[in-house]
C-alpha cells in the first residue's frame, strides 16, 4: 500500500487523467453528431471518414515529432501490427458513418460501443482470455440489447435498415481489430509511432476509396469548418489526450467515463438531427451501455486495460 503522502500526490494526477479521458470521449461523441450533419448535407461516408483520419494524422505526427521517447519506426513488427490497427480504425470510421447514414447517430454509436464484446469473443477463440459464465452472460445481455435497440424482433423500422445495423456492428468489430493491432504493436515502439502508422494506412486506403470530386470540393465548400471540427475532435486532439489520460487513469474508471461517447452522440442526434428512440430502443441502449461498462469494470480486462498498457509505454 502506498504511503498517504504518495497517494495525496497522485490524486490530482489521477483526476486530471480521468478528465482527459472524459474529454476525449466527449469529443468522440460530438464528432459522431458532426458526422451526422455532414452526411445529411450529402457528403459520402468515405469522404467524411477520410478527412477525419487525415486531420488526425497531422495531429499524431506532430505529437510524435515533439516527443523524445522510443519511436520504433525502424522496427518491421511495429509497422506490421500498426498497419493492422490502421485497417481497423479505417473500418471503424467508415462503417460508423455508413451506419449513421442508414440508421441514426444513437444506434450507430451504441452498436460501435459493443466493440469490447468482439474483443472477448476473439480472445476466447485465440485463447487469450479465459471464458467464464459471467462474460458469456454479459455477451448474451448485450445481444438482447442489440435486438431491442435495432427493433429486429418486430421487423426493421423505416429508420433503421439492415445495412445500418450490419455497418454499426462492423464498426465495433473494426474497432476491436484496431485494439488488437494497437496492443501487439506496443512492445515495438511508442503509442505516437503506432498511431502515425495507423492513420497513414487509413489515409492511403481512403484516398483510393473516397469520391475524388467530393474530396476536392470540401476545401471550397461551406462545410469545411465542420470537416475541420470533425477531424480535430474526432481524431486529432481526442486520440492524443486519451492516450495521455489512460497513462494515469484506472481501467475501471476509464471504462465508466467512456460511456460519455455514445450518450453524447445520442443527445446530439436528438437535439440537432431530430432523431428519436422509442422506449424499447432506449431499454436496449441502456442494457448495452451498462453491461459493456460493467464487464470492463468488474473483470479489469478488455479494451480499456489493453490500451492503458500501451499508454504506459509512451
């Protein structure tokens, strides 16, 4: 047990770390709403995802340039695993915005929040995580929550298409891939280097997939400020302050604070995009958020712990 004086010294730092994690989650939630506004204005999901990632690349590259820690950019294994993380974050961004276009911000954000469930399922298959009845019960509850949230138990509603649901789940699965790539790249370099490679891969992938004409039009459009805000909040400062915050924040606390993202995104959708959730959908949303958060808190494992271990290497 730490001396009282040490605990007193660490307390302000821990509170500051929690604040940074909360701020990052808030930024991600707002960025989902901004993405919804851009999609409603007619911009393609690939274009929206491209600008979010490219602006994020600028910020993490600047962060890497300003640090003197071990970078690891000469290590082939860092490039390999970071590239895998890049494929994951690319899918996460793209499928998230596709899900918003074919459904709603609230549904897309909540489905993406199921990412830890995919992490557990993959970990079970690879023997990286011990299978317990509590974890399987939590997975079952989340599945029930998804059914209620999406309304598939009574046929799809006009507001949520099959592609909207599939894309939302693929967004979560892609985020799980990002977590695994990020985790295994960590021993070979700094988080800054991993993020730079990951976002560079995103930029290379999406520059070929995005509508070139729309990409060029963004610069002279009336929506350029929204694109800038999306990139800064959704991938720029958010990833930087999240990694820094995780370095001094307990995984359990970070798991709870991370709920700010889907809640903020949902409130944004209701306030500015006139989205509505019925009682059954709200019930499903609450089941998912509470179960995923509780699973991360009480098992002290999963995506937040994995990312925190990476953050401590910075």
